C-alpha cells in the first residue's frame, strides 16, 4: 500500500508541475503572439506587398494572439483532465 501511495503521489506531483508549466506558457504565448502579429503587420504594410484595411490588420493581430492562447489552453485542459483522472 505504501508503494502505491508513493507512486500515486509522484504522478500527482508530475501532473501539477505540467499544469504549472502550461500556465506559465500562457503568458509567454500572449507576448509571442502579439510580437509576431505586430511584426507581420509591419512587414506587410511597410514592404508594400499589400494595402490592408484596418479590419484585416486587426484580424491579423487578434489571430496572432488567439492561436497561441488556444494551443496553451488545450495543454492546460489535458493536464486538468489527467489530474482529475489520477486523483479519483
């Protein structure tokens, strides 16, 4: 019984760590998303490849933030499900 308790505790600690890492990634994903979105908008408009409307520029910026956030949220949800599965 003690051995299984130790193994369960180690698995729980690993899942909690994964969840914490996913939370930290959320902040980094937002920063990277904003940075890449701004870079894309500046590169497209300054280089003169295309004249974009304001709504398209806003859509690029929003997508550059939303896509990384959704990816990190999916990691958080997987960690949460795994944590619930192992704690039951």
